[in-house]
């Protein structure tokens, strides 16, 4: 989010050193009610939820707002009911939720496009009174899911696809519940929610779409429901209120699918709801209302590397006797934004949204960083040479963009290894060198491609 963080900060994300910026801080006066979703678009932070004001009690924004690192502003009058999801598709920015009108236009139920100034309709929207909880791009279409029986003029049960001009269905959709989350895993679309069937087939709360039909994923979930799905380290993680599978195996709100079976993460999972999952570098960021995650004491938010839980300071809390929670996490250029329902972040006042600056946090989490690795030229036209004197045939070079998303991985075949990023966009990237799965070096590289 270029306008939110100076370029200098990017040099600190993966580098060890004297700087330590990992602290929680508020975003102005925050929000008057819960934040359901946070994301970055067009250099600004967008937040949707169930709030009327942002920054102060006289700044009316009505359930959707944007933050430019200094002030909160409304988006053409806001929405009449909560906004639950954002997604970029074909260069457009979509908002989904429970609203029947947005921007003063009450013929856009459930979904709309923000054009930078006003809100536009999306094919007639969904069933009035229905809602959208999740959106994702899959096979060239925008997939929307929630609770509705119609998308535009076609019948659609809780899930539908938009191609920019027309709506279409994905099989029979779902029944007796709703869809709360979507994810892509191994090239297939996964959906989680409270549903128990698809057409005449029994499908318990977790399903996958192979392009033709829906099928249940493993044993499914007998009670509770997934609230978030995320692919991490080659597995599918599910967070939510998942008590047991249909085979009566307890999941403790935090589960992982390895392609064969569901298991609770580290047996103990989470002691309360897991609402949101977000991948940042080698970490799965977890948010919810829990006070323990995989046996570690944390407050509503933590990072998981597949083995160990790392707290983010003292986390999220309430100063009154009310249960706090994190609903949404988004990371942009080394800054984490957490939205939910709370009034404290790291011990300081922060109303329902807060920011965590990673700084050199990653390099402090028991990472042994080698000093005998050099990268040259840097900046370059996209061709970089990595040189190490402590070479292992098990080493790999992982490349991340400024959002913390891994974009490529290269085997370190020799002590001197060249990698090609010339097809990537100009900008700042980060590398991590792993030896037998352990980070041994990390740093920044700059592509100045022409």
C-alpha cells in the first residue's frame, strides 16, 4: 500500500538489525462498531463491517470506509447494512455483504463495484434480504457465496459465478445453511459453511468443486462450521467452530486437511473460535476469539509456522468484561491490519481496528541467519546471483512480493546460483533461503526491469 508506508520501511521487513518496529498502534479513532473485513486497494485501506462512524462520532461512514494513513473517509454514503467481503476481479473492486443498498442506490442488493467515486450494480445483485460472506476469483470468474437463492435473474443456492457480464451457477449449490468461506486448494474450489447437502447429496459443511460437481471433503463436519479456509505449506487449514467430524473426531476450532484426513492442528487446536486465516511469508496468521492456540497463551491473534505458535505482542483485548475477537487480517508491505471487535491492541486504545508493524519480527523468531551469503547485482534487471560459502544441497530460495505472498521458489543447486525474475513487475521483493526447512538467510532485492 504505497501511500500508507514509506519505502524505507520495506527494508526492515525481512532484515535483522537494530530496528524493532513490531508494535500495535491504532488507526486514528478507529471504528464505532465491529470490522468484518479489511483489505488494501488502490493504495488505501478499505474496511467493511457494522459501524456508523470512523475516526470520531461525527464522521459518518455507514458500514464501509477507507483509511489513507491519516484520516478516515466514507465511500459515497456507505451501505445500509454490513459489508462482509472484498475482492478484486478484472481490475474492478467488489464489495459484498448484507446490504440492500449502497451509495444511496437501493437496487444493488448484496454486491456492488466501487469505481473510485461511486458504487455500480453487478447484474442485479442477489436475493434481497440475502447476503454474501465470501468472494474469490476461480477459473477466470468471480465466485460469490453466502445465503441467497438468486443471482441476477437465475436461481442459485448460496453460491454463484460472475464473469463480468452474466451470472451462472455451480451445480446445485447448497441447502439448509449458508456458505461462509471459500479457498482454492490443489486447483479445486473449496467451500465451507453451515450447509448439510447439495442437491440430493449429503455434504456436511465442507465441500470441493472439481469443475462439474460438489463432493464432501473427507468426513466433513457434524457440528459447528468453518469460518475461514487457507492453503498453507501444501495443506488446507480450516478455522471456525468445528467441534467434531462426522466420524466423531474433535477438531477444536482449528483443523488441517492433508489430502486424506482432517486433524486438529497440534491436537489441541484453539480454545475458542478461529474466524480468519491469512498467509504471510512462512507464517499462517490466525485470528479469532481464542486465548490459547495449539497450547500457547495468545490473545485473539498469533502466527503459526507449521510447528510453533508466535504471539504478536500482547494481542487484542477488551478493557471491559466482553469477549474480543479478530474477524479479518490483511498484510501489506510488512504491516498487518486486524479488524474485529475490541478496544485494546497491545495494551493501548484501539477501537475495532489496529495495525501491527512487523519490523524485524520475523528474524527474531529463533531464526539463525547466516552472514556469509551475498546477492548481486542488487538492484538488477531481474537476474540475481546468490553466493554462499556454506552450501547445502537441501537449500531453496523462496521469493516474496511486497504483500508477503510467495511468488516463486528455486532450488539452490550450487554455491553460486542465478535466478531469473525478469518477468516480474518492477519493485521490491524479498528472499528467504531455507536449509532443510529452516530459514538461514533473508533480505531484500530490487527489480529494475525495463
